[in-house]
């Protein structure tokens, strides 16, 4: 199966789960699990939620590569949140991608995807991550109206 087909399957599975769920918590967990299971280049997928003084890893699948609690200003999570956009960085042999998501102007959390060593996270992957962000933001808006 081609990478494009795999990414389409992930989109479909996550969209289906989102449509069937009344709450976002099961969707967050499903996103992490599905992405790690379906994409061999993803070693770790986490969703960090913005709390009072730190980002807290609330949902996760794969290897535990980052700390559970990360104080604001202490990592690329903060940089992504401040920029309001995707941050992608190569560290040694892995790629880390940080995708913040919001309800209006209020930061809700950050999707974090880390590649396997020498794994490839390219623009197609980042497009998927941004589509997931859009899905989450749309669901947050629907649930709060």
C-alpha cells in the first residue's frame, strides 16, 4: 500500500471515530493509537493538554520519548503554541512535529509526532497532522455551541 493510501486510511478512521463520539477524549486516544499502529515511521504520538502551568501528556501511543509534564517555555511545545502553527525539527536522527490546536484563541493542546530513527515525516504527513488539528478545532467549536 502506498503512503498516500495509508494516510487516507488514517484520515478515514479518525474521521469515523470523531463522527461516532460524543466526547473528544476517546478521539484523542484513538488518534494516538491509530497513527502509531498504521504508520511505521511514527515512533511516538502524544497529545499534550495545556494546563495551568505546564503541558501535560494526557494521551499517548508508542515509545515514551518526551517527559509527561513540560513547563511552559521549556520546549518546542511552547514555541508551537506561541506561533500558533506547526513546528518541525530534526534532532539527531529523528523528526519531531508539534501541532497546536485551539478553541478560538484559547490553546487546548498540542499534537506531537516523533519519527523512528531515520524515519521520514514529510509534507504529506504534516498535511495530515494539520487536517487532524482542523478536525479537533471544528469538534471543539461544535461541542461548545
